[in-house]
């Protein structure tokens, strides 16, 4: 699937796998392996941004995947996110969509929204929000949203 399909069809909170279709090199080739890992991975869709036109530059539509956090104890030190434009040569696959009843914690970022957390229930989302201290809104995943998602001619799981 192309980046266009992810941008158009995947709801925020979906787990997206991306790949350059190359085989994984052996571990002894550390530089090749590191390069391969930068072009192959899995992340949660946290942001979609439309094309931007500025006097000095323009950028195509893109989406951002949250790949993980590095932490020490309970403190997150580094958050790993990758942004892919719609002209990416990688292939993408929607591995998992948010389930009905899950709740997204969303924050306004400019003209767009960013997914901060995907909780199993409203109570879990409210608890996470109280601990995190963000000024955010809660949005429940509904049956209408999941039911209308169709990818590559088949209903999404």
C-alpha cells in the first residue's frame, strides 16, 4: 500500500508497518543493518498534515508515526517519531486499527491534531490525562468510523 492510502484511510491510532522490501542484512553488517532499520519498522499513526506552501518552501502532505520511547525509570528521555511524505518510496501496511470503545487523547497542534495516547477506555484516558497534565480532548473510537474504513477493496480489521 502506498503512503497515499495510509494518509487517506488510516485513522489516528492505527499501527502502521513500513518497508523498503529489502531483506534484512545479517547482524555482522552493522552499518547496513542500521540503514535497513531506518527504512523498515512499525509505528503508531499520531499526526496527519496537509501540504504547506510558504514563500521560501513547500512541503507535500505527510504523516508521523510514533515508534517508541527510551526511558530511565518512569522518565521518558527520548521519543522516536518518523515523518513520511506522500511521495515516499516505501511500502506501508495498516497492521492494526483502533478498536471500538478505545479512546484517543488528542492535542491541538497548529491547525491539526496530534494523538498523545490511545487508551482502552474513557476511564483509562481520563486517568492518563490527569497524570500527564496535558490540555487535551478525548475522542472515542466509534462503530461508524471503524465500519467505514475499507482498504484495498476489503473491510479493515
